[in-house]
C-alpha cells in the first residue's frame, strides 16, 4: 500500500500522476489507499476545439473563424471562412463561433439555428465596400406585402432560424458611406444603392433569438430589421447610424414578444419603428437621438406595448409618431417616465386615410434625393384620400405618464454628411391628437406631463380654424394653431396634472379642442399671453369637465368656446384670477354651454 508520506513517492512523481490524469481527459480521484485513478469528463472546456470522447460536447464547442481560413487583416475577404464556421457549428448541433481580435471583411453571411456568434472586444466584422459581395435573401419576399418592400439584403441575415445569439463586445461596421450616392444619378462608391443596400442585421420569421452587448456602426441601410419574428431579446446594443438616408436604428415589422432594453441609438431616420402587427413589446432603459422619429407606428394591429424609463434627446422629427390608416388598430400602448431634451413634436397621433399630394416638381424631387423635405405643399394642396365607409381605423387606450420634455427649434446634425431641411410645422410644433374621416380615436390620456415649448407663434397662425383634414406626417398640416395640444375628433380624452410653458412669446392658445367629446381636464396650468385671443379654445366640443385649472401668466380670456354645438362644459374651481375674462363665446356658441363654478 502506497502512503503519501512515503519518500519513494516524490513531489515530482505526484505531479506527474496528476498531469497524466489530466492529459488523459479524466478527473483526478484519490482512492482510500492513496492511489490515483481517472474518471471520464461529462463536459469539456468551451475553448477546446475537439472532444476526446466523441460527441460528448456536441452543441457546446467553439469554432474560431481563423481555424477556417479567416485572415482578419482588414483587406482579405473573410466571408467564406465566417460562413464555414457558422455552417459547421450548426451541423454540430450548435455552439459558439468566435470572431477573435482582428478586422474581418465580409459580404453577406447567413446566421443559423443554435449558433452563438461571439465577437471579441477587439474583433470587428467589416462590411465590404464592394457591393458585389452582397446578395438578397430570396426567402424574404418583396411582393404581396407592402411592409416588406424595403429590401432583403443583409450583412448578416437569418430566415426561419431559432435559438441563436449575436453578441459582443466587439463591432459590426457596415461602411455605410460607401453606399450613399454623392449626387443624384451617380452610383454610390460600392455600386449598390437604393433598397439593395444591406442592413447590419436582417431577420425574417425567426424565433427565440438574442442580440446583445454589441456595437453596430454605420449601416448602409437600417441597422436592425426584424420581420415576422417572435421571442426576441435585444439588450445592451449601441447603434451609431448617421451616414446615409433611411438610417433607422431598430425596425420591426409584425414582430411579437420583443424585449428591448439598455440600448443607445443615434441614427438619422426612425430609431425604433414598429410597423405591421407588433404585439407584446417592451422597451425600457434606452436612449435615442435622431433626425426623424423615435417610436414610429404605422399600419397593422399594434397592441400591448409599453415604453418606459427612456431618454430622448436631440430628436427633430417627433419622438412618438403614430399613423393609423383604414383597417388598422393601435390599442393598449403605454409610454411612461420619458425625458425628452431638445425635441420637436413631441407626440403626434394621426388616424385617417392616406394623404394625397400634388405631383412633385423637379426641385422637390431633387431636394428629397438630397435628404431634404423640399418645399412642403400647403394645406389646400393636401387632402385626405378618404376612408371607405365602415373601414376606419381604431386608436384607443393610449397613455402618456411621467413625461418631461423641452421642445426646441430643429438644427442640422453636425455629423450627418448631407443637409436636412425643416418644414414650418417642425419649427413650431406641438402635441397633436387628430382624426380625419371615419374611425375611432378614444381613451387617450396624459398624466403628469410637463412640457416647455419653443413658442414664437403669431396671431395669424393662431387665427386658423380650418386645419386641413389630413393625417400625414405630423407637420404636413402646417403650423398648428395651438402651441401645446391640438386635439380633433377625439372621444374620452384625459389631461391630469399637465403643465405647458413657453420659452419665447406665444400668441397661439395653449390647448385647442376641436370636436372633442367626453374630456376630463384636472390640474391643468399653462403660460398665457395677454395679447393672445385666449389660453384655451374649445370648438364644437361637448361634455368636458375642467377642474383646478390655472393661468400662470396674464391672459385676455381663459377659455373661448366656439360653435353652436358646444355644450356640457363645466369649469369647476381653479385659479383664473390672471385672466381678464374667464370665459368668452364666439361663432354662435351658446352661453348655456358652460357652467362656471369658481
């Protein structure tokens, strides 16, 4: 029997036994008698490329792309090596494909099920500047569904894949500048433009996947585009995407069970677009900045969505923009605890048919090609295309709470390489809740909202009564006649603890209700101007309870009621002492329409 104190078993021999056991891929065990024996592993270290016991580590191996021929020198095309690693990993029932330190140039690469693509901190996947290195994902159709018509080319794409992950902390660089034409009619340097530009990440009909802790830099098109997919987790992603037109951040189309958190997005177009039937979506703890909108809704049935604890800054195209057309429905959507710094808009909800425009002039076409809106058509030139009877859309149960916003005059982004023009309605913007034509717009609430607007509205702008009956972009009606909130054709509207301030003189009313029915306004306060016609204006509005209101500065009239159909308006309590006249009547409005209890 061998004893550990036996001098014949030297320290060197003891270590030799231990090393031998390890090299034999076993676990070192010591018997009661002190002898060493080995037992087989049940798992293998992730970095070991091959298992000693065949098949014991299937689904858990690591595949370094350099082992498949990748150079990583920033010059050689490594797409084939990356694809080979992914294919092999997928064939072996999954595992991790490792992108180590280095710059690996790739064209289109397909992600597959059960694969984790891990990009090391000093690793970068660099999109090729040669447009011929990209190809369309033919399984993503571009016909039969208008929401899919924006292209089907991805730097990394997946179709019908499940249980995969793309993770950092490394970088995916799309070299977006190589896909922007310097002038109209001239091909971009890559030779690939328009809707044939590649997205950073493009996923179609995928399920149960994650993108996390990665830096997505300068895409040629949208950064992350997710179509008809479900059970999606996006966490800790940083997106910088301001080098080309239509540089969206996240773009979802009919995606469900999506959780977006802890992300930072700086882009040129929509930062978080939700088109089609997006459902069961949460967005939290993120920051956004963009030339256009942040949360952009359009078409389909969007429902059961929450946005919370987000910072929105330097956004010059309306942070929350909803466009609901005939046959669409937006319902049960909540925005809470949002800070908006230097934005325009800041909230716009539009329900109605599509707008009609007059034919574009050559100058307007050229301006749009250069990233500028061009001279906008006037309200008289725009008209609603009409809603078929009984086919109006539905927008209801939308809440905004805990909102702090500073509305400003838009400026040119210094890091965008083309000029962004701005329309008058963007320069003097307000919250708009607007229905034109048939449809249901109801149960909209604003709670604990404090907004400081840029001001600057004129008496001529305040005098507008016939706002064009359209629902296009939020600014296309021109400068709205209210500086704070313009609401038209809304039912069941609630304002609770809402305060509107201005940073420069303003002659427009703070609030206009135009054909609003069943509204509760409690604890409202706003800055007024004694040269303005009134602080509030109600047009053909009925069944409104206005309690605990305040005029913060002197006003000629607190509330002006207009129209013969106005009725059931109650003003109860509050402090109207700074208004020379509490209530005034105009355009055949009956005095019995208002009960004044102050």
